[in-house]
C-alpha cells in the first residue's frame, strides 16, 4: 500500500463514502483507490481504523485472499483487516488523506 501526495483527477461521490455518520468524530478523510479507480472514502482518524472500516464495508472484498496463511508465511503486502480479521492483499491499494470538507446541513437535508 502506498500513499500519494495528491489525488489528481480521481473523482468520487457520496456513494463512495463508507461511514458518513463518523463525520463529527473523525479528523481525516481517507481516499482509497486502485490505480485511480475509487475503492472507498473513509472518515477515520488513523490509517488502520480506516482500512478496517473499508474492509468491513465490503468494498475491498475482491482483495481478500483465501490462501492458507500461518503466522510463519504472511507476505509483507498482506494485512489482517476488519472485524473478522481476514487477510487482504493490499499491494495495489493506494490512499490519500484530504481535508475534511465543511459540514452542510442544507446539503444533508436535500
């Protein structure tokens, strides 16, 4: 997994946001993508919490690995994520952290 300095031309919408209800408590917005294709947008304070939330949402289900993994043979690019502690191949997942947008009650209610 790698961090990009900017998200360039990557477009995302409200449907990509995994946990909009966490807006009030989170300080950061994490934008996850695979070669520019949006995987999800997560409102969390830490990368680990954001990755766990993304895994729990099912948005990176295709990255889940079914390999027979033991504590002695975990590849570096595999991470144990989510509430069910499944292993995910995160090698091609990139992320950017952006400023949290201003809250808009009008937009929320429309």
